[in-house]
């Protein structure tokens, strides 16, 4: 009986991927719903605001990691 090598994964790596995938799915769903509900100019503004929120959230997460 041979043992397979153990692979070490950094803490948070798997959950980060899962969270990123779930967020990506959510963003796609929101984009589809937005297209159906709003005129083009409002869609554009919504997507700009959504991108800004995601950027700010990423910056906040980075700051929290630095402080921990």
C-alpha cells in the first residue's frame, strides 16, 4: 500500500475560490436581471456603481488582512 503525497493549502484558499465563484455567479445573474429591468443608461450607471462597490470591498478586505 503506497501513500499519496500530501498537498498543503494555505488557509482561506479554498473558501476564497468558492466565494469568488459564488460572487461571479451572482454578478452574472444581477447583470441579466438588470438588462431586463432597466433602460441602457440606468444599466450603465448601475454597472459602474457595482464595479466601484466591488473595488472598495476588495480594498477593505486587503486593509483587514494587513491589520490582522
